[in-house]
C-alpha cells in the first residue's frame, strides 16, 4: 500500500477512514473518496483535518495514483483544479 507512517497517522485519530482506505486501495474509488474527504461539503461548518492527517491523505492518494494504472474514471478526477476552473 503506502508508507505505514501515513496510515498510522490517519488511524490514530480516524480509524474508520483508515479502514476505508484499506478497502478502497487499488480500486477506482480511492481517489474520489480522498477528494471528498478533503473538500468542505458542509457549507463551511467542517473543521478540517489536522495538517499531518491531510498530508498523509495526499501522500496516500499520490502513491495510489503512482502504483495503480489509471482508468477513464480516475483520469477525470486527477486534476482537481481543472475540474473547478470555472470558480
């Protein structure tokens, strides 16, 4: 998967997220799951993750994209900024 320290960082405070990452690893569902976690979907009421957890999520996403061949669905979700260029 990815570095154990990234998973340990997430698992320490968010074991349910760590479990989902393990279940989604190697599938097309991992990248959208992480992107959903990193976006505020609660109209500004989401506190956000501590920096270390956010960095671990980004590291895991990067490792997954590096190790898992892109499918058409993943290609569309890779560039978050391009998807939101209308903003």
